[in-house]
């Protein structure tokens, strides 16, 4: 039973970054018709979102968010003992993007760094992993980076995904605090037999080479083998049955009264799904912040992005509240937790207009002279 409990921690800061380019749902009216667009806005809840350009990746957005925290709080980079990068849109098949970010952020070589390959549930899994490291005497500070550029694996001819999927990166700085009486609790679950319901089928090592040509795979839906696929009915069923079941089990196992919590931050999957889950587990609308209308579904970033949008919509803020977090989706993977923000610096969502140039085109030129010698 994946029930976890932690103490002696403090979430020092939360930051999120998005690209500057904004696309609205109404931009699709010419393609799909205004009636279809209006229906999707009403049921899914996405009015607009931020799109990364062809050069900007998840690591760029997360690096930007991390530097917001480090620079604004004056954090000594060498003091960060662990870096966890949670995403399903990494820079490379290999190596781990976290290793590259360790260097780009100027962290110590004594800093452990690795990727966690999750998206929608990734924040909950990531923060539980970060707190697990803090339970060790050798780790005092963890930087948790969560994000996705979901738009990059969506076909523009697949309205079920393209009008939902957008891009963001986030950062949390979590410190060990022996004096803290705050407790964090989590319940994690995996329903792997549903893995085909949300999948990017080609480009990995199971199926490396497919067709990049977009052809009609369903009525009025065209995809390539490298585009994401979603079985909407299966995902909907999973979300409104398995997620409430998980939350109810979590409340029972830990003896939690959700009415005593200040906020409940759900993965921003779909506004209809979120309200359905809230109704089933006893979350009132006024305690469930929503950001999907302005940012869309940003994968692993949705929960921290919603925290930033909720508490620091107009300006950076210091926050002290106890909240529940719940992530669910691709995998199929789901997790729920309760964490405390105690004098936590929550930054207003920042715009990222920079990207890392890895000079990869010059990789083989660097060894060409050896071949020709």
C-alpha cells in the first residue's frame, strides 16, 4: 500500500514559467466551427493557453522558474543537494534532462539529479520523492522541477487534444526543517493496464520508426505515429471513478477531514472532470482553484502553476495554508496528498522567452578531424 508520511520539511518557494505566445480557443473557429469551439470551451474549460516555439523545451521553462526562486531568494546554488526533473517531454531520449539542468543551473557536482518520467500525476509523485530524500540526513535542500510542453506531441487535426494541451514549467524549493510540525501525507496508485488510453506510440525503443505523415485515424481526426493519442471515453471513466475512489481511501487511511483544509488543487485535466471529482469527494467550488481556462492542460506543471495563479495572481505573495493536491492521467497513474505551505514564497507566473542552445549540430563536427586525419 503506497501510503507515505513525512515531517520536518518546509516548502520555501513555488515558481512557474510559461512561453509568451498565447493561443485562444477561438483561433480554432475557422477550422472546427464556432459551435464546436463554444462547446469545447464550456465542457473542457480552456479559453486560452501558452505555446512554446520550436526551440523552447520543458527544460527551458523549468530552468527559468528555478532561477526565479534562486535569484529572488538569494539561494546559494551549491546548497541544493538534489534536483528532480518530472516530465514526459524531456530534451533527449538520453541522457536525463536533470543532468543537463544541473550544469545549466550551476549546481554542485555533489548534487544528485535524475528524471521522473511522469506527467499528469508527476507533481504528486515528485514532491513525495523529494520529501523522501529530505528524510535522509545527507540531504538538506531539494529542487523539484515539473513541467511539460504537451503541445509538441499534439496533431493540429486532433481537436480532442490540440485545444486542451499547452506548455509550462515549474520549480519548488523544499528545505529540511527539523523545527517544523507540519506533516505531508500521500497515497499513490497505478492502473497500468490502461496505458494505451493516453500514449505517444512511436519514437521510443518499442516502436522507434513510424510514419510522420498525418492521416485520418478517426472521423475528422488526423494523426501521425508520433502524435499523442487519447481514448477520451476511457480517460473520462478513469478520472471520475478511480480518482474519487483514491481520494476517499486516502481520507479514510489518514483520518482526514477535507473541510478543514484551505484549498484543494487538482490536476487541470478538464473542468467538467474536475467538478465531477470535487462533487464526489466533498470539495466545495470555492476551495478548488481553476487555471485551465487561461493555461490549459500543461501536464506535470498544472498543480504548481495553479498554486502560483491562485495565490500570486497579481503579485508575489507569502502563503501559509494547508492544501490537498491530486494528479491523475497518463500511465494510468494517480496520486493524492496533503502538503503545507508555511511562509512559502509564491511567485506570480513569469514569462520565459529564452532557450538553451546546446550546439548539437556541431556534435559530429567536433570529431570529424579525427576521421579525416
